[in-house]
């Protein structure tokens, strides 16, 4: 049976974010590392947006950046300078190519393509079965969703979306200005908005995002995007659609175990998706940094969360509850947050980088009655827990 120090199961965003850091770490060059992914990845299957203040490890593959963002709602609009933050976009295909190249170059790392069948804690090792073979490791870093996310006992909203990569006949976009949220479409008792991310003056990603558990047929998403462009971008006389993308991001307040014995959970199944917004990429990067630091310093991947991140989980539960039960329409809630706060401040809050007094100030800008009511309901509620396996023998180990 082949043995490794670390096995990374799942080579998507989280698995590759960690693998990239391990590949670049001189201190961990002596560790034998195996990355297992179902199959070669090269498709541009998703586009990641996030914001940060300084250049990150993937700066060289950021394909577009903006420091001016706009938000629109029926009774409100704001064009904002978000400095010191920069809103960045990375194409999935570039990310896979870049990170996999680093992994292939690292002499201590191997890639195996095959389906992982199970991961099991043994006494002082972890066993991974993939492609009909069994491997042993000291630690397994897993981002594979072996169990579906339960909805009972949780506030759960899917963020489902469809995007068009369009090319217009005439120059209509300001490449320096992106539309972050445009709520000027019928809301139907849900939270519905579009974002428009221009690559240049003729090309943009126009994406419709809906927070609800009722998904639409593709034709219906397409009809809404088409109507939006006609109503709110009168300068667009003609355009072609190069490509379309669909996706679903679960927004849930489930409690995700961070570890189970020698299994360390990463990415969405490691609880790195921000429950009130669906943003995940940046949190995955923070988590990968903390894991790397722990491995380099003491060999144990215990990546404890900052207090700010822990508090942010409570705020997410409150916001998710408000959105899920439509205690306040989502468009009004977000418009109010953007209207009453400095943009950079709100972005800082959404990245869980604020301190408690700053958060209190921020809360005061929400409709306090709704916020405190939802907070009161959350304090006595314990959301459901995610099981790594449906009948997980590992659960007793979960910390
Ligand atoms: C279309 C789309 C757009 C998004 N855009 C943004 C965004 O702009 N900003 C943001 O912050 N977040 C965004 N997200 C959310 C989040 O960043 C992504 O979902 C991210 O990919 C999550 O990373 P992950 O590693 O947890 O999961 P994944 O990236 O899905 O990785 C899991 C990996 O496990 C592999 N796998 C699964 N089962 C097995 C198996 N049995 N054996 C072997 N391998 C297996 C899969 O092939 C996959 O590569 C988006 C999500 C989607 C779907």
C-alpha cells in the first residue's frame, strides 16, 4: 500500500489552492504529497470574483480588475470607489492551468486522476480508496462532497445563476466600472439581481443571480437577462453571446466540521462559503494560508478561525434568516447596506476583517428592528450539522 504524508482529495478550487501553496513551500519539500482529482481539469467551468487590498498569490492570472463598482435598486443607485480594495476576476481554466503547473513541477508531489471512493480514519493514519487502490497518509485534505447538504434544521438558500459572456456591436461598457448588484428586475418575493463585469468596452459577463430554492429553466433565466439588457442598457443595439455559464452555490448555516480525525475539510464542505453572499474564493485562500502556516510551523494542520470570522458566521445566520423568510426584501436590505456604509467598510465587513465596534456600527445601519428580531431568534437556535459521510463512522472524531 503506497504511503504519503498528505493526500489532497478533490482538485478544484480548495484542493488546488492548498496544493499550490504546498508545491511552493521550501519547508515542506520533504513531504510526499498526492493530489487525487476525478479527471483532468482544463474547462473554464467557473469564474471567480473576490476583493482584496494587496496582490495575492494568483495575481498573475487575474484577468480583470475594477476599483469602481455600481449598485442599483429601484429607488437607489450608487457609483463607488472601493479603494483600498480591488475587485478581481480569475477564470477557472487559468487557475487550473497555473496551479497544476506548480504541482507538476514539484518533485515531491504526484497527481492521480480517479474517483475517490472513500476516506477512513485508522488509528494513526488515514486511508483513501481511489481508482480501485488504497493509499495511506498522515493527513487527508478533503473537498469532495460525499454527502448532500441537508436542508432540515438549517436556513438554506441556493444561489442559482446563469451568465452570458456577451460581445456588443458598439463600445458601450466602461471597462473601469463594474456593476456589482443591479436589483432593478422583478423580485418575485426572492432576492434577484444581475451583475455586469466588463472585460473591455465591448465585452462583458452579464450574470443573473437568484437567492431561492426554486430553480428556473434556462429559457426563463435567459428571458430575464435579455429583458434586463433591453431595459437598462439602451446603448446596446446589437450583441452576440459567446458562451453561457450556469451554477449553484449553497448558502447555508449548516455547521461544517473542520476536521474529523485526520481528515481536514476544505472549501465548500469545509464551511468556507459565506452563507449570506455565496462568496467562497477569498475564504478558501485565507484557510489555505492558515493551514500552510500550521503545517510549516508544527506539522499539525489546525487552522483555527479568527474571532472576526466566527462572529461573521452569526451575522450570516441572521442575514440568511432575513433573506430566507423575506423578513425584509433582499433588494432593500442590500441597498440599505450600500447606501449607509462606506463601500470599503462594507467590503471589509464582508471579508470578516472588521472588529466588534466596527460591526456594531454597521449593524446600526441595518433596519435595527428586523436585525435584532432575527438575532434574538438565532441566539437560541443550533443549526444542523453536516455529516462528512451519510453514515459517517468519523463523526465521533469530529472536532
Ligand atoms: C459557476 C460558479 C461560479 C462561482 N463564482 C464564484 C465567485 O465569483 N466568487 C466566489 O467567491 N465563489 C464563487 N463560487 C463558489 C465557490 O468559489 C466555488 O464553488 C469553488 O469552486 C468551491 O471550491 P471547492 O474546492 O470547495 O469545490 P470544487 O471547486 O467544486 O472542487 C471539488 C473537486 O472535487 C472533485 N471531485 C468530486 N467528487 C470526486 C470524487 N469522488 N473523486 C475525485 N474527485 C472528486 C471535483 O471534480 C472538483 O474538482 C462559484 C461557484 C460556481 C459553481
